C-alpha cells in the first residue's frame, strides 16, 4: 500500500506549478461540502403534484424549499464543480491524467445542466404554488404540467445526470489508479454518486446513504490530496 502522503506522477510529466497545486489542495475540500449539501437537500420529500397538488403547492411555497434550492442545489452545484476541478487539476500530472481530465469536464458540465432545472424549481414553483393556494387552481395545474411535462427539461436533466455519473466514475477511478489515498475512497466515490442520482429516485433512503458515502469518500480523498507530495 502506498504511503498516504505520496502521489504518483506520470513518468516524464511536468510537476504542477506551485500556485496551482496549492489551489487544488485547498479547494478539493469543496467536494465533501458538495456531498453534504446533497444530503441536506434531500432530507424532506416533495409531495407528488400528480396525486397531491395541494400538498405540493404548500411545500413549494415554504422558505426551506427555496433555501434548499438556492443554497444546497444551485450553490452546491457551484461548489461541487470547483471541487471536481481541483481534483482533476491535482491528478493532471498523474498516470491517470487523461481519465481525470475527462471526468472533470463531464462533472463540471453536469452541474451547469442540472442547475438550470434547479433554477426553474427555485423561481417558478413558488409562484405556481402561491397562485394555486390563492384559488387559480386550473391554470396553475396546466402551467405546471406544461413546464414539467416538456421533453426539453427531461433531456437537459437526463443529460446532466448522465454526465454527473460519468464524471464521478472517471474521477473516482482516476484517484484510485493514481494512488490518491486508499483505493476504496476513489471506488466508493465512483459508485456512490450514481447510486445517489438513480437509486435515490427509487428509494428515498438511498439519497441519504449514498450522499453520506460521497461525503466520507471525498473527504478521505481531500485529506490525501492536502497531505500529498509529488513523487517521480
């Protein structure tokens, strides 16, 4: 097993500039913060507007709903993107550089795509909920169905989820291959993000379990990156 403070640099690859390496070691910690925000954003369950529109309307007009989307979902996406870039930068001089950089690019693109849907939820849904509760029930149902039944939003969200899963798998495996911390941390990260994205839609408890796995695995990776030193 490699020393936790060592990091394998690809043969013949230049070392990262000092300022860039320092930046990566600091901002890698935004990955576990992103994971924690994932967990917090899924602690409450939204009523299904197809079966309980009134409950849905009351839920989406609450302050916790708005803060969850603004801070945990949209803000979390920004922090997760920076954290993924930091990990990709750290791995750029390793033997897994190509895999890491593709993973970084996919993960960053995914956060942009999914944030567009979170923006719709944060700013559109509260207005719909208030209108419904004020008596404009028929029109709000129709507008809500028009927005969330559109093929375009499914395409954007679907592409974002696929890119997030692909990015996490590539970054996790790249970290394991490059010897960043214990191998299990990279593998768990690679598995936990897809489980959160897909499994959580089937069983809500998987959101919490997989989210905590993301927090733990990415924190272990961040600690290893912070302590690492380049070894040729």
